[in-house]
C-alpha cells in the first residue's frame, strides 16, 4: 500500500545526510550556501552526523552512513531528509536501513543521481512515496535564478499548496554549464528550453525512475520496484559518453523493459560526451528501442541540469508526449 509523507510546513526541520560523496567537506562553501538558503526560507536545518566528514571517496563507512540516515529516521522532529549530493555507493546502505521506522513515521526523502538507489529501495520495501528532486549541495548551493526555480518546483510538490491534478512546468531556460564549485561566484548561463517528442501518444501509470546508471547497482534485487504494464519509466544520466549510454539503454532492451512499460520519460544529459558521433542521447535511445507503441518524451528537466523539477516516485501520472506534459494525478 502506498504511503505518502506529511506535507512540509514553514518551520519544519530539513535534515541533510551524506549517503556517498563527502561533498559537505569537499565543497564546503557550496554546502554552506545551500544550508543558508533553506534556513532563509524559514526551515530549521539539522546536520547529519557525517556532515563535514570524509573517508577518501565517501563520507564514512557503510555502517556509519546507514546509521546517519537511521538516526534521522528516528528523530521525530525531522520531517524531510535531503541528500547533500549523490556519489557512487548509496546502494551499500540498503541492507541496513530501518524501513520499519519509516513505516511508523513517514518522512519526505529527497535526492537524485546516486540517491536513486535509496529512493527506489525505500519505495520497494515500504511503499513510501519518495522524491526524485534537489540535493542541498548540488541544487540549493547554486546561484539565482536557477536555485530559486528549483526551490519553487520542490515546494510545489512537497508543501500543502499542491493541488491535484498538477502539471509539471517546463522551465523557460536550463543550463549544464560547468563551473568548478570551489570557485563559482556567479550564476550559470541559461539556454532556451525545449522538450522533444520521440513517440506520440499519452498514457497513465505509476512513475518509477531516477538515474539509469545507478539503477544498474540494484537491478534484479528486492530493492528495485517491479516494472509492469502500468509503469511510466523516467530515466536520466550525467557525464557519460555515447558508448556507455548505448550500453545502459540496451540493458532495458535486453531485460524486456520496453515490452512492459506504458510510457518513457528521458531527462536531459548533463555534459554528454558524444565521442565525435554528433549524436544525442535521445537519438541513441531511438536506435536501441526500435519501434515502440508507447509515448516517449525526451529532454525532461528532472535530472542533473538546472533548474530541477521534483517528481514523486510511486505517484500516478499522465504522460502526454503530444502535449509534452507530465501531470501528477495522485500521489
């Protein structure tokens, strides 16, 4: 049975956790900017136990990272647990999370990229709606105007002002400009936004998705939600090359995913390396998929680019590739 956490209210506590990369230590200035941004919006802010810590490529040992998260689950004052950033090893935590605690006190769990493993794993194990959306360092450490748009899209979904049905907006501009976080002191340059219809049609179903590269770390396990005829699959990736993207899309083909889903949403790809092909990820996807009979919408904005939409995993949505819209019908 689907569980929906209580909506976020002014004065509620947002807690940060570091499930993989030690970004609160390696990008301390950006972390402080994100923390101060959320505090300025009227939220209390609680730092997880690994804030400012690092263990080489990660924030702490597997057990330390799991306990940081579990401690926030047990804290009744925490209403939203937000990742600092992603990384590569969030899937290591899944056997050690306190799922029963989340069932007793459902909270908003939000993050993206490598945090996909936790969002999907928690949803699969508990039925709790989780949120593919912003992270403290990566998203709220950004500069205006993109940080403000990301914040609006986040609060549109997780606060009491959400009314259904709700059509997710298409941001007027987007960016994947690279500026080193430790030297960035200004806004990134925006580009005019446009979505792409790869296959026409419309479908209604349960949204399952996140970072495709991360999904491969839990594929075929009990932490990966079942993909059925009623699934609207959302996938995105970042900093990959054409060969890697083809391999990832081909996993979906070989696993029969394209034979089961009702619709597909492909997010923008941050700083894609086309390896001299001149081809974009959506063109590689078209080649791998072949002829399909479901709607496919590409260049969606719930991904590694700015600004970022927030999407509830497990929600009932309507994908209309002709109108280029994704509408939340039920959480």
